[in-house]
């Protein structure tokens, strides 16, 4: 008995038509996910990326879909913050005012630091 070779099987991709591009844009607008949107339509992210590079109108439509998704996400966070969800409020403030609400960053010193201590003893 011979063993079958194991390997990854990839279904043939759907041809990239105007209809597929429209479905991809709609999917990205609904989910905000470029890779998953392509996979759900039986194609790959790189295939869609290549078509975006060749078709400026398609690229602009995908970028617009991402912005629409981001706007919906902001609206959701706003509604959650209004309902008293402090985590949502924090995320919105960080997004709206990053200079004021940015996370603290750790800084590492690589050179020498000299500290002069004087000890005063009371007698």
C-alpha cells in the first residue's frame, strides 16, 4: 500500500472580474479585513493587492471602504463610551487626541550616568 503525499490543497481562485472587485469592496467595508475578505471570495490578498496596484479606481474604492469601516467603528466606540464604557472612551480619546492621551514609552539609557550624592550625617 502506498502512502499519499500530504500537502496543502488550494482551490482554484475565482477570476478577478468587476463583479468580484465590487464584492471585495463591500466585504472590506463590512468587515475591515483585507485578507479575510479575499479568502471569503475564494481569492487571495495578493491577487487583490496586484489588481489594486494595476487599477487606481479599484484601489481608491478599497481605501474608501476601509475609511467607511473605520467611521463605523468610531461610531460604535462613541456609542459605547456614551453608555459608560470607560475602555471605549479611552480608545476614542487616544484616537482623537493622541498627543494628550498617548501611552507612555519606556526609554532605555545606553551610556553612562554619573550621579553625585552627598550624604549629610547629623551628629
